[in-house]
C-alpha cells in the first residue's frame, strides 16, 4: 500500500442562482468560467434596474400620499417645538422660569428662538392690548407653517382681570387661532409644560 488517502471524487458544483423580484433571470456567479465580466454586469443590471425602479415608484407613491414622510415630520416637529422668545406681562415671568434649571423645559425639545421666522409656536403670555394687537398678528404671520399658538394665562385666554378695560383684547383668539388654553393667573411653569405636552398630543392626533 502506498499510504496515500484515496482521492474522493468531488461533487459537481452547480452554479448558484437567485431569482430576482423582477423576473426569473438568474444572477450570474462571479468568477464562473466562461462568463465574460461584461455579461455578468449586464445580467445584474437587467435584474437590478427594474427592481429598483419598482421599489422607487412605490416609495414615491407612498411619499405622495404622505404615508412615509408625514409621520416622520410630525414626530420630529411635535418633539422640537420652537416658541417665540417674547413676553407681554407677568405670565412671561412664569414662561421664563420654565426654562430655568428647576423646570428645564428644554428637556422636552422646547427651545425659544428670537426670530419668528425660526419659530413654530407662539405662546401668548400676558395681557394683550389693542395697541400691541397688530404687532402680535404680524409676528404670528411671520412664522412659517405649520405653526401653533398657546394662550397662556387668564389674560391671553379671555382678558383676565382687565377684561372690561377699553384697551384690552378679551382673548387672543380674537386675533389669531389658538390651539391650547392654559388657565391661571398666573399659571405656574408646570401648567405651561402641561400645555405644551397637550399641544404635542394634539399635533400627533391631527397628523400635522
Ligand atoms: S393672567 Fe394674571 S399673571 Fe398672567 S398676565 Fe394676566 S394678570 Fe398677569
């Protein structure tokens, strides 16, 4: 005996195939002898491009229907509300306190901005007089869509203790659309945070 192990015959290797979603064309095996590189590329492209086109068109259809992109924008928008950095009266002190270390409103993604063009939330936090009304409307109109408004405190909600005064607007909803009202004179920072969380819920439900 020679001491060498007998040679085991190898099984015949079949070329691997992979049916594409677009058709029954097999994927060529890279390196398979006898298949030129150009042909491999052509075969793969033939399969890949129709599948990619089909996937892209269905994606665009979904996008057009707002199924794909709208929920993402909704989620991102409602968790990063940018209120306008302004104040009208005593309620503005509570607004400012809400962003201090104790209440830390920014942990909810609420970051005040000083330009209405960068804001999507107007928190009306004080007594609105007829003298300031047109400024308030101008600020609201300068904010890009989608945008929301919160009436913070009794004055912004309905005129508060000054409701009967000739100079006071009896509720800011006479000037702009209001989404959430926060009661109190003044409401505490916790109330303001609660109002913001309710607005977030509202935005989620409306799908804006
Ligand atoms: S609701 Fe009360 S605390 Fe707020 S602005 Fe009016 S008077 Fe001031």
